């Protein structure tokens, strides 16, 4: 594999963070002919060119992960847990280094970048405990002298495709669990977040070396969309866990299904919140603003649709607008900034197009939407988060635009607004702000929110890792991180043991 020393404008803190994580900077750069540059959304400057893995590199990496699987599968799960424990310690030690890289590549504020790395540490903790709790079941057999049981076995190679917006946490949810479950992992990070991927992978390599685990159990692919397609199509990859757009899911799903592989899809969200007449409006205000404007609207869980009861709509909307006016937008590394840049120009164009469509469909922009800091950073895309009052849930409101646009609508009847809330194609996260317990319970019930995540008096974003994360409908149906999500990374084996000395057949069937 060709490599050349890196060139380009790595800032001192990024360089120091990479080195502290044990990254061999000489091996990061690629052949100048084929390397791809990583640009910072903060300034638009190119950070560094990295190597670009081609078809043969991808095949070889999958081959190494497949070859490492039997030895890892046969390693006792609690011993596998020790590797993840060490990785978690290294993530803790390098928390600020990793956060520096996430800020540089994604443009998150340091607080949010640190929070993202904390999710990695948390899932490592959870996975270590899980390594002693890969519980199967025993069921009573209908036949005398028979034992019926279900045992969970490792699955094989897991392909992880992660998105730019949570470049390391969502990967870690998958990887920490996959590793304790006895799987090996091939990771394709987003194009723009290669440096944080390289750093995280270097820390895992260190943990692997120190704990004596097989070297091939983790493979990092620095590749493009073509490379991703190759990973998805490869029959050696038992599970493809992919995070990204619905469009991406529509490409991945059928290819994996065609070869009868498994998928775990975490796709778009178009998350809604209802603010009921009894809501604590101070709390609702903070919950709404963080969920809608935080991370510059670039979370899968970002709040995009707000349904406010008409009795409190004016009051709450005014306060949300005032809060938006005072949000500091800019370079996230600057003190006090709460809203960083959009990831790239395409994202800005999508934001502009959605705002235009909303206005055509009868919406009124109450605040925000315009580009800021364009003179200072002509190649970076900052926008003031927008609040748009909509007469109803029009076509554009049914779409997820990965930018900070909050559509506000009013309602009068809870059943009707729940139906409206559920009327979009996506089903990730949802919330109700109310102090009426009956209303809260109705929202949480089977007849309430149809999403994978339903919250009361909390915004739609910022979930803890202990609960399963994912959603329904076009969100893809996958569940990651806590609860029973580990089962996606294993295969259940149903086992019947006959110690009766007879051969009674099930269902009372008689034969020879
Ligand atoms: C994502 O945007 O893909 O609940 C993940 C949250 C975070 C994870 C978001 N814990 O907002």
C-alpha cells in the first residue's frame, strides 16, 4: 500500500491529537495521485490527504477480518470483554484528543464533541458488562426427558458504515458490542471524518496488542462510495450495520437482502415534539432549542417538527424565536459558540431549497435561515438556525433536511396531533411536553408515538446509550447500543437435547 508523509495544513492541535492517539502520521497520507483530502467544515480548508483503499485493499481487509473470526469466536466472551475494557480506558485517557478531532472534522462544539466521545466510553462500559450476560433461555420441552434451549453464538464479520455527524460514537456502539459478541469488524467511516476514524482505530489497535487479541479483528477502510458498495455486497460480511440517509439505506438493504445477509439500518429521522397546554414552558423551551438547533440540526434525532397547542403557541413560539436570535453561530472552537457550521456546501444548498419550498407551501420564516460569516469563511457554511411557521404539515415537512430548520404547527386535539405526528415516513425519535400524566401515557402507548424513541419532558435528541437506539418505518428498524441490541450481532441456536432413551416425536407424531 503506497503511503507518503502527510502534507497539508494540519493545525497544531489536530496533529498533536493524532500523535497522542498513536497515529503514524507518515502512514496516513496516500499517494498524492490517489489520496483524498479531508476538509474542515469550520474553515473549508483541506486538513490532509489520506490513502484511498481500492477494491483489492477492501477484499484483503475483509479477508483478514474473516480469517481472524474463528479465533475470536472461540475466545471466551468475558475475555473478549477485557479487550473492550482496555479500549474504553484508552478512550477515556484520550477523550480530549478525540474530541479535538471530532470538532475539527464535523464542526461540533467542544462540549458536544466531548459528549460524543463519552458515548463511546459509556458503550464500552456497557459492553464489558454485557460480555458476561449474553444470556440464552431454556424453555420447557413438551417431551419428557428433553431439554430445549437457545444459545447465542457469534455471527461473523460485521461491516460498519458510519455517518459524518456522529463519526465515532455510533461506530463504537456497533463495535464494542460486536467485539464482545465475538464478531470481527470492518469499518467504513464517512469521507469527511477519516482522521477521527484513524485515531480511534489506532487506540483499538493498541488495546488489541496489549490484550493479545487476534490482530485482524478490526479493519479500517478509507474508501469512497464505490468501496462501500463492495463491502456491502461481500458475502463474507454477515451483518451490515449502516447509518445514513434513507437513500443510502435503499441502496444497502436490497444488496444485502439479495445475498441473505443481515442489516441493521439507522436511517433518517424527522422527529416531532408536541407541546401540550399543561407543559412547563421554561423546560419545553430549553428542550426544544437544544433538540432543534444543537449540533447545527445535524443529528438523526434533531427536532424538526414542533406541534404546539394553540393556547400556548404564541407564547412559546415567541420565546423560541428570541432564543434563536441570541444563539451564537460561528467557529465552534470559540468560547460561547453553540451552533457550528453545516458540514458542506451541499448541505447548505439543501437547507436553502427546503426553506424556499416551505415558503412556497405557505410557511413563514420567523427567524434564521440565512448564511452567516460568508466573508470570513467563503468555503464554510454557517447558518442561523431557522424557525418556520407552517399552516399545516405540507410536503416539505414530511422530508428530513439535515440542517437546522424547525417547522412549527399548532393543534387543538391530542388524538389528531398524534396522528399528524405519525403521518411522516420516518420514525426515529419523538417527544411530548406535558404535566398531564394521562396525556403522557397516551403518547407512550401503542396508540401514541410510532417511533423507536418516545420521550416525555425531554427533547428528541441526546439519548443515553443504555436504551436501544433506532426507529421504525423509513428509519430502517434497526436497534443499536443498549437493551437487547446485542442480539443483532449474534445468531441464536435452538437446541433440543434428548436424554430420555426414547424417541418421542414433537406434536405427538408417530413414525417408525
Ligand atoms: C445520530 O444522530 O446518528 O440521541 C445519533 C442522540 C445521540 C446519538 C445521535 N445520543 O442524539
